[in-house]
């Protein structure tokens, strides 16, 4: 699968602590191989095909496009801010 990024994600990644950035980037590249790994959950209520991956206190919100074989990272943030 191809991994794409929402334009705001680049700024969100720059604001992460260095150790967290490494973990998040590893998880993002792993999503290209397996977009629905163990521990991820489909989000309810927003419509669409949104999923959540958890990395400690941080969350990656992403959308899977099965028909076009893409994973689009929509948001990366601390758990207290990510769903706002």
C-alpha cells in the first residue's frame, strides 16, 4: 500500500518529542505493509474508513483506501488532543 499524508501531519510530526517521533514513524511505515495490525481500532461515528493506532500516549488517525491501495495519515497527536 502507498502511504500518504494530510498536509497538517508534517507540522504535527515536527512537534513530537524525538523518541516518540521514531516510534510513530516506524508505525507509519509498518502500516504500508499491514494497514490493520493487531491493536488498531476502527473509529465509530465519523463515517468513512478511519482507524486508530496507539503509540504510548500518542495516536495516529488514518484512513484506509482498499480500492486504491492507500493509507492516508490524517492526524498524529497526543491522546488528549487527537479526537478534537
